[in-house]
C-alpha cells in the first residue's frame, strides 16, 4: 500500500512522508515536486535519526532515492524524505588535514566539523584535456622494483593489484613513508579513503602515518567493512574533492590512497542489481568503466597550478585473476599497475612485486637524462628482457629438469635468482636511492655474458658492465 | 512539420544522461535540443507521440522534471572550414582551447562556443570566375590553412550544378563572410568559408576505388609484414598495457597521410596532453614541418560525458571526409572503439533496450560497419582521388579476442594487428604478434613495394615462414630444450631471434629508429635473409652453428637498426658485405686441409 505523501515545509527543502517501495538501499518516493537528478535527500525514521541519500532517477511521478546509510528500520508509512535542493557537496578546507572522517565526511575524531564556506560538488568536473600538464617529475619510492623498473611520477595514477593475504598494505605504507622527489621539495599531503576494509587495516595506515610523523598531513575518510556498503560509493569522491582543493587551490602535492577498489565496485554492482539494470561482465554494471574513470581521472596536473594529485588505488583481485572486470577496467584507465605476485610472496620475497606484468606508462617521460640517470631506460628494458627469458627457461626446466639445460640457460636461471633476491627483495625499512638501484641493476646484469645484452648500446655497456662477475 | 525552434517542451524524467521530454510533436530523430536552464546539449534518439527520449551530452545533475526543452531544428552537425587543423575538440566539436580561455581548467556545463572562430580572417584566392558553371564538390577558391594544408573552399555537395553569379577577389575574408553567390535552380545560394554538415550522414562521393597505395607508417612490422593501404581499415586489439596507444601515436606521427584525425574516445586525459605537447615539436620527416600542422584532435576522455563519447567517432569521421573531399589522403585513428561501444551499451541500457551479447545492443555490428565503411579510397565529387584510412584500437576485456567488439570489428576491417601481452611483458614493442596478425592488403600494394625492391614478396614470405616455423619449433623446445635440436633447426631459432630483435622490435623513443623508411626496411630484411641463406648452406656443408653465432659482425646485426639511420643505407650494405666475407671465411677455413 502507498502512504499518501503529505507535504510540509521544513527549514530547507520539501519533505514528503511515506514511500511507495523500499528495496535494499533504494527508496521510491511518489509525487515528488521540484526535485532534481542527483539531488541530496535526507530520510528520517520515526526515531528521528537522519540518513543521507541521493536521487538516482526522477520523473514527474516518482523519485528513486539511494540511501547511503542503509534502510534497516525504515517503514513505508512513517519515513520522511526531505529533498535538500542541491547535489552532494563537501565543505573543503586545508584544515581537514590531520582529521579523520567517516565515509560521508562527518568527523570521527570527536572534534567539530571543519569550518568552511567553500562547498564543492563531490562529483567534481572533468579537467579540460587542453589544460592538463603532462606528468614528468620522478618520485623516488626507495623500492628498486618500482623506481628501477616501474617508476612513479608526480600526477600519475598507479594502482596496486594485489590478492587477499598479500602484503599490499605494507608495500603501500612503505611508499607513503619513503616517497620523495629527487631534488627534495615539499612533502606530500595524503588523503586516505578506506572503502570496506577492516578496522585494523585503517588502523595500520593511520598508525604508520603517525610513526613517520606525517599524521598532520593526512586526511582520512573511513567507510569500514561494517558501514553500509552504499556509503562507499561516495567515500572516494569526498576524498578526491578534498584532494582537488588541496592540489589546485592550495598548491599542495597530494597523494590519494584508495583502498580497496574491489569493495567499491561491489557496492556499485549491488545498487545496479537492485535497480534491475542490465548487467555487463560478471554482473557488474555496463557503466563500470565510466564510473571508475570518473574517479581515476581525477588525478594529474593542471597547467599553471603548482599542485598535483598522484593516485594509488589498492585493489584485491578476486582469486588473483587479473582479467577480472575490476583490475581489467582499472588497468585500462590507470597509467600502469604494480602487480603483487603470490609466488614471490610465498618464496619470502618482500616486496613481492611481479617483474613482468607490472608497468608504469609514464615512466618513459620521467626517467633518463635530466631526470634520473642516462642509463636508466636501457637498463630497465634489459632487465625486463632478461627476466622474461628467466621465466621462459624456468618453464622449460620444469619439464626437462635443470640438469638438461645448456650452460647459458643455467646462467640465466642463476641471474633470475639473484635478481629476485637482491634487486626485487629489500627490507621494509630499506630506502634505496635511485643511484643504488641502478648500480645494483648493472651489477646483476653483469652476471650474464655481455653479448647477451641486446637492449643496451655498446657505449653504455662499456661504462657499466662489470667484467668478472 | 518541425516545431518552430524555441517551442515549449518540458522534461518529464531524468535517468543519468537519458532524459525524457514531452511536447515535442513534430521534432525529428537526431535533432539537437537544448535541455534545462543551462541549455545542456542533447540529441533526440527516440520519438513516441509527442514524447521524445533525449541523449544529453553533458552531466544532468540537478536537472528537474518540468525543465524547458528547446528544439534547434537541426541535426548534430560539425562546422567545416579553415581553422580545424591544429585544434582540439570535445566529442561534439566544442573547441577545448577556447573553452579553457573563457572558463579556465575545468569543463563546466552548457558551454556553447563556435567550433571555429567566426571572427577569424583568412586569405581567399578564387579559382573560378563569375559566369562559370560549377558542380558539387568543385573548388571555388583556396585558403592556406597551414603551411602543409591548402584548404579548398568547395561547392557544398547538396548544391546541384550552378552558375557563379559573384565571386570574391583575392584577399582577407572573415570566416562567415560570403565569398561567392551561386545561381541554382532553386535560387541563389551564398557560400561562406565555413559549411555545416550533419555528423551521422556520410558525405557523398563519386565512386569508390580499389586500394592500391600503401599507407607508409615507418613501422617495420606494419609496412613490411602487415601493411595497410591508403583507404584501408585496420584494428589494433590488445589487453591493457600492450601498447595500443603508443602504437596509435606512432602511426599518427609517422604515417604518410596528408591529414591526421586522432580521436581520443573514452581514454586517458594525460594521453591527449601528451599528443598536444609532443606533436607541435615533432617534424614530419617528409615536409619538415611540425606534425600539428596536419593534425586534428578529438578528445572525449573517459571522465567526460558518455553520450558525447558516442558522438565523438562521428564528429571525427565527418571532419576526415571533408578533407578527403579536397582530394587528400586522411588517416583516422580511433582510440578506443571499445569505449565507444561501451558508450552505446550504456545508453542502450538506459533506454531499456533488449541487450544482445554481453549487454551490447543488437545494433553493435551495424554501427561498427557504418563507421568503418566511411573509410575507403574514393574518387571525390570533383573527380580527384582521395582516401580515408581508419585504424581503430580495440580494448577487449581481459585481453580476450573472442568478445563481441573484437569479433564484430574483424568482419569490417581487412588488417588486424593483434597485440600480445607476453611480448609486451618482455617489453618487445610494438607488441604486434606476427602469427596472429594479418593483412589483406598485401596483394593490393605489392606492386608498389616491388618497385622499391623487386625481391619484396619473396623476402617477406621467407621471413614470415621462418617465424612460423620457429613458432612450431618452440612447442618442441618447451618440451626438450633447444640444445637437443639439430643445427638446421637451431639455425631457424637463431635467425628468428635476429628477426625479432633486429627487425620487428622498434623503439618508439629511439631517434634513429622510430621512423624507418621503406628502403631501410628492405635493406635490414635483406641482410637477415642473406645471413639465413648463407648459414643454411654452411650448415649443410657441416659447419657448426656455434661457429656462425660467434662471428663478430653478426653480433652487430641486432643493433644495426639503431646505429644506421634512414640516410645510411650504404653502411648497412657494407655491414652485409662484411658478414658475407666472414661467413665465406668459415667455408674457406673448412675447405682448408
């Protein structure tokens, strides 16, 4: 039965009493007047507890409202929906650094909400492609596997593809602790958005920032595993809205950390399914790509603005499957990916960054002469080629046995071991400068015969190849 | 029965970019409408009584039922005239630099800026005189748009034979100034420097011609192994990280087309920035002028509205057709057609259409065919040869080529450059897989190649056969190891390595190697072929492969491509002779008692 809506006029916006239908996170309110698409709605139950929602579909006769904080306890007749007359906006200010908020931007630290008259639409606006500045500044993370072979640059979006149980949080925390520009310069501000992760994961990140003395530069938005799943759809947008303010209004360099994008996508699927949308692959909505792009593309640099947004999103690949829609579509939008490898992890190698499937698309423009070192591009290319060969020979050795391999193949296998244990592996507190990483790379390459190094010019070989290794 | 522009109609429902409105009796399909107070640009995609469904090209946040809808009476059209080259547009031809100049770094809503600056002035040189009879497509006058492009001001295709009543003299004219008046059967028509054309309608041509010339790209694996002709269509499918965009950029940089239209359709913002920053700096190897002087960019990045992404492909191809009609060779690069197909899927779902495979609308193959068929080599209305080559990137989910977009695309293209994840992982670029790729244009353009090098067909076939044999041998190698094979077979593995490292791999960032002239391609292939033939006979004569591998000149072969540039073919020939001599030395050594 439909409760007849009675219109009353509260302090702001029109309120309607009663809903035609409640299903999962969706509430259908009938005979709504003068409400807009994507408008913010406040729903209250008889106890007076307010919950936020937004309009997903609106016609002259009804509005479909997505409740961000769950619908448990709501009833047809007593529900009160107030249309707030504006889309979801976040008050932003630089004083939000050092604070912790919930998934909808309300303070969790007991302090009052930050004062700001600067309200921003959380969906943001696309950056005019003509106004973008191409990212070029090399960020040294102190991890050889990243700096040497998948370099990160300021303004890049580089996600970490991981699996359940892999140490992505530790790797990410180490990057946060160690990341800096070569010539020094300002430090990063960090905006952290947690979506559906456990309390201890959020705890870990915040403690890590605290220990490294960075807490005053961190703003955290936490929508943890026990929060209503729909809330997560908003959390990364809040984080990115604040990041845009810090970067492009305040001129700061911002590192945005989004974890875990797989949970975000699951919330999206949940809402899509309940709305009866036609699903795409694995039940995810057909607009998953566009939706993810509306988050990931909010990174980069803008001409004439000193600030930048660098994005690292962590996602766990369901059953380590890189072709699953979430990592797949992410990889198509982001500028590369750092892939964690279970096999390396189980052999005790930390950080277990997979040598071959990891990639940084912006690397070519941020390394080499004038950025890191002249020999860097060729060295990285040669390491990739040799490691690919290691993988091929390992597959062969699995079949015919290592003893049946030729001497050169055995030498290549040995190179693989050295590469993994000395180049990829490093301590959790070990911060390797880029020069050390590159020198180490040459040292390891020198265990192979000189004439096998096709990707390096004779000139570079004569400078860096160490005979007798 | 079009309602007068400005007639009252109003919004009844908003569902993302799909808006329903009422009061639109008499409106036409694909007519452009302005929605709401902001005047968001939209297009009518479905009519039902006086109800219309509108696909809106902009974000519809806070649009309300009851908001006004205004008809414009015209379909989605592009402006065609001087000033297109070097510009960058969004999916519905809004000029991004002008938007930035007016509104700053962010794209707001309801922007209405003319695609070409009506205040711009161009030097017009008439080529017809008053009293002359002209036909559709005929050139009335010329404008030097950039040092590379002589822009023809043509009789619009919809004007039948007409007499020139008046034609402007040589001099500066504003873009919208009348430069000619034509007397037609239906009355006089004024011609300005700018014309409009509906993007979804192909511009007429006189007839199609067979493809006969190669579109030279300077990329060895493409030009030599899987060539595309001028007027041909090709697809580049590949999973993420396999280098689709870099390959597309390489082709856009080095192809010997007169005009390049690059459509960034649902891809990354930074990639468009890269093109914008790089192209003005790179000089065209043939003309020595900046590449930007022949390039038009369409940028509708992944976070820009999805409906405009759907339109971007048509906007791009309509601009390409206009330049083709001037008798030019145009190359269109669409990155990526999968994102475009996804835009179709997203809109179809919002329209509640019945889905076919993987949620894509059943019209997907038709739409793909319509797009690719706008390419081709033609005789223009004016009787000149012109062509549009189309290269579409495809982004199959999970890198699986059996998905609908890749599968349907394959039906409408004749050249397939399959990118391979394993090659990309080993950083072998371009990661075009030599076994899975194909080109159906080889026969059509072999005539051209034979004029460059009489042995071309033979060399190409030999190299491809070698690579195929190697591929089969690798299956065995995986089981027993390479060392267990006889020398004759190991030789094939060895030569295939030479081919892969010394010929197929091409560094897009190496100054000497990023562009490889046809002559140098032939020379490099010839050297490897000689090594193969000679070594084969040596091995037959009992020389061990190990002795051949050790030759110092052979070691240099892999690096030859980066040592000797396009002007240093003589050095390549010299090296070839040195290798020959060293190989002959092995014979002599063996022949000696």
